[in-house]
C-alpha cells in the first residue's frame, strides 16, 4: 500500500534544460534521473541536489532523438532512438557497453519487464522486439500493426508496456490498434481498438494526427489503459481533450472513457498505483498537465498544470513523487499526505 | 480546332510530344490573326523562338500551409533546430536532403534546390499572394498569378485544352488563383470538389450536331458584327466561344481510368498522386500550366509526424511524375516546381510543431531549363537566417520565367504603366539555370 494523496499534488521543483527530454528512468531509491533528449544524448541529473545539473553520457551515442530509456539493473541503462539503435550503458561510467541495430525505422518507446531481464522496443517498422537485457540478444519479434494506415500513409508504432506480472506485452499504434502478446511465446492473445485516438481529416487538411501514445496495465494485469488525444477538429494543433480509455482487454470491452475536461493534448504516459485505485496521466499540448483519475469511477481526483509538455515521467517507490521530463524542462511533483501537526500544548488555564 | 492537335485522353490515342508540337505550330499559324495577345511576337519577328517557347509546360506542386525546409530540402541534422531526421546523400554530389525524401534523393540530377528564400511574409494570406504572383500586393493593380502568366506566355489562343488548370481538393487554405489584369481569358479552370471538371458536358437535350450548328451560327453573326469594328473585347468574346468545344472535350484528360493499371499504380493510391497523374496527362495534351495543391502542411503541432505522412506522399508522387515525364520525353520541356507560401520555424514548439517562417526557406525546380543537381544559397547552421545568396519571391519567379525561355524583363502595359513579368529589381538565379 502506498500512502500517497493525489489531492495534495504540488510541484516542488522545476529545472530548465537546453534540449527536449523525451524519456526518463530513475535510479532506485534516489533522485538520479537518466533521460534521453533531442540533443541525441543520454543525460543524468540528480534532481534532489541543491543545484541540479545534467551531465551527458560519453562515447559513441545515438544519431537522432533519444526516445526511450529503461534501467535493467541499477547500473545498466538501455536507450533507444530514432536512429533505430539500442545502446546499453554503464551508468556509473556513463559509457556505452553495447550497440545493437535494432529497427529499420524510428524507435518510439522502450519498456522493461518487471524482473529487468527483458526489454521491449517498438518502432515505425511496426515491429515489437524483445531483447535479452543482459546479452542484447534478440529473443523474438512480432507485429499486429499495419505499416500503412487505412488512408494510405505510413503508420507509426508509438507505445509498448509490460504487465506487472511480466506475462504480457501490449503494443499500440497510430490508428488506435492495440495488440496484447504473451511475453514468453510471442503469441497474440488479444486485441482492442481505440479509434477515437486517431484523427483522419479527409477534407480540410487531408492528413492525420494522434495515435496511441501510452499504455499501462493495472496491478492485477486485467485492465489496460490506452492514452492519447480525442478527435481533433483542426489537426494543425493538439486541440482535443487529453483522453484515456480503459479496457478489460481479455473481454475485449472498453470499461472507462476518461476525457480530460481541463487539459488538451496527448496523454504521453500513465501509470496505475499499486493498489489499482488511481491512474496518473501526463502529457499536454503547448502546455502540460498531471492528472489523477479514480480507476473505478473514471472521475478526476485531482489535476494541475505542468510547466511544460510532459513526454514521460518516473515515480518513486512510495508512489508519492513524480519526476516529469518534457519540453526543455524537468519538473518534480509531490502528492504526499499532510503530516499531522504535532498536538499543540494545552494552554495553561489563565490565572484567575 | 486543328485536327491532330488534340489528345483524346485515351492511352491508345496518345499523341507524341513532337506530333503535338508540329500540329500546334500549324494550328497556331492558321489562326494567329485572331490572337490579339500575340501581335507583339509578329512585330519582333521572333516566330521561331515563340514556337520554341511554346514547347514549355509547368506543373506547380503547391505545398499549401507551408512545408518545413528542415524535413525536405534543407536538413540540419544534429543541430538544436534540426529535428530527428537524418540527412541523406542525393544523386548530386555534395547535396543532401531529408531522409523523408529518399526517392527524390535518387532523382536529384533532375532537380535544383534554392535554399535561400527570404520572402518576409509569414502570414498565410499574404504569403500565398506573394508566392502566387511573385510580388507584394499593390493596391492599384491586381497582378496575375504564375499560372495566368504562363497561360498567357506559353498558351495558344486556339488551344483545344485549358491553359491553366488548378486542382485544390482540400478546403483548408484553398485559393482559386487569379489572372489579375490579364483578364478572365487566363483564369484557371479550377477543380475543387471533384477531379473531373464540372459543367463541361454538352446538355443531353442538345445533340452534337445541334451544338456544332449553333456554334457556326453564332460565329457567323459574330463575324458580321465584328466587321469594321476593332475591339479587344469582341475578339476575346469570340475566342471564348471558339474554345468551348475543346474545353468540353478535355473532360477525358482528367479521367485517370484511361491510364493502365500499372501507370496508376506508379503514382500510388493517394489523391495527390492521382492528381499528379492528371497533371501529366494535361501537360502531355498541351496544357501549359497545371497547379496541384497538396494541403495542408501547417504543422503547428506534431510537425515530425505530419511530415512523415506528407513527405512520403510528396516524395512518391513527385518521383513518379518526374519519371513519367522523363520516359515520355516531356521532362526537358516541363518545369516541375515545389513551394508554398513559406517554410517553417527553426524552433520546435512544445507540441513538437514548427510555426510559420519566411526568413530562410526552400523551393525546388525540376526539369525544363534547370541545372539538375544544383543547390543554390545557404542558410546558417541552425537555419534562422540566409547566410548566402538571399533570394526573393521575385527572384524565384524571374528564375522560373527564364527557365521557360520567357524574358522576365518583358513588360505588359497596363494603361500607361509598364509592368515587368517579374517584380522590379528581381533577377534570375543563374546558378540553377541550365
């Protein structure tokens, strides 16, 4: 059980960055964040330091935006990039250990299994690939995602996640299609669709926007949250409400539809709390937000704006602190229950 | 209509370019007296040159909304403004373009790039007007756009096909184009809702013979009326009627089912690809200017995803078009252009978009009159400003006209006022001309 209180959400720190941070992983039990960014580099920053300063990793790195990073062990990070490569890094030395040409097109996201032994990567070649986190060996690959949209344009495979028990992997694409796979066999076990997250404009602008940007399983692995944005009128902008749909994926049924009435743009990332009571989502348009929703009712418990469009976040072990990375900023949010004030001393009775 | 000068539109009856041109020359000579706009040519004894000039065609692929130069012709990989995409080597030594355009990279020998446009107007309306006419608006004059200029300079008065066809299917930013002071004769045949022109079919209640008889009667009466009268208006009115049957018959040119399945497949399934195929059919039949608008590139949000979609469409369709024109011997006589109202900002906004930007952007010019593989101008490393070879909209227009064999300094006279074809002070960019 966590002791967090989403209604107490407040931003406690905001750190400027020269680049756009797309992905983040946190070194356990610390304020040390490893983040990938638009300068093609992986960086480390200790956000709990008095004056946090990002430090770039060394050596031959990526050749494009770094869009995914996971920690397999407290000292090994793996990053993925639009250059199609996965790079294993020694965090303490901040140097590369291994580089693997993983995908033919842009890697959009990485996920790591709960035991840290398997890494999943998804890319615009529409493949999901599972990798041995220790050796870098390709274990298997699968896809249920068409490379071309129904409107004859290239599709994109944006999102991937493992279930908390590690048995399943879910992948989500541009047109709102989700496939769920058995991790050990690569067998497809279910599909669900969230077509509202994909907007095709056939008349005014004749292209599309949106797609599934975030996937998260509930703690019992029965529910799958699918995040993105709703149907957009003017697809020049991310002007629709941020949107999450929750599926009972084994039954193939959508059980909740969470339309953010306050914030627009994409849900870039979301996570269930360990008790499965709330779901935190974050993302944005030109601004950003952090929102907590009651899983059972779908209602918003509490939400607030973020100082930037958030691309990803990490939570601490107590699930009461959120480390968000995004557009030229890192922000730290806390949602801890208020510590009861010490009981005030009973005033002495006035002298009569 | 001169026999043999009209391509019926079917693949089986395609007229060769040379056949078309000789027929065109004969047809032009036969009816020249009626062409009030061509009298200057006679006076200057430049008949041979004029015929040569009329060999030229233009297809403008109008990138409506403003395509990003970073994701097309002027990539800046590794720079803070560069975005995620790589630059790839093209078939022209030392010239790299975005990896989103791999097919065009392989065809760069046909294409010149101008990377140094500074057009100073980042507003959709103003920028469009500027890039349509090659000059800023003048309250006293309505200037013709490039299509109308080319229709006048390259078209034939007796043409059985339209002189200026504009296809703009999407609704956003839709602009019809204008013939300005050149008058309605050079206005575009504008297709917005369908890819086949509307209202050009003969009414079913009138037989073809009846239609021809009516035209002959009208012609007889018009000639009697015109006797001993000298008026441009009468000539123009009469000429418009002479063109009717040709325009009616041009419907088939827009019907791509007349092409083989293999040819349609080359252009791909998108509407833009299909419109590029129509453009090829039109220029092959002698239409001097075709504009195909591909909307909408205005990527304030999700610039990279937008360009991944739209560049794939542009790259494939444009490559198919250039290949097809080349295989038919038409590319050396057809200038294929890509530009819109402006480019996009170096800065990447929080929605991962790029905004309007006119201070340093790019255009491409392929085929006719161009030094393929040339790359003119340079932007500074982050693309904020032009570093070398700044070019205006007028310079681009002067270059286009020069490539077509039209003197950019040639003047129209509007009242007593001389109006040069390209803006005052503009110059062709010689480095990209063949």
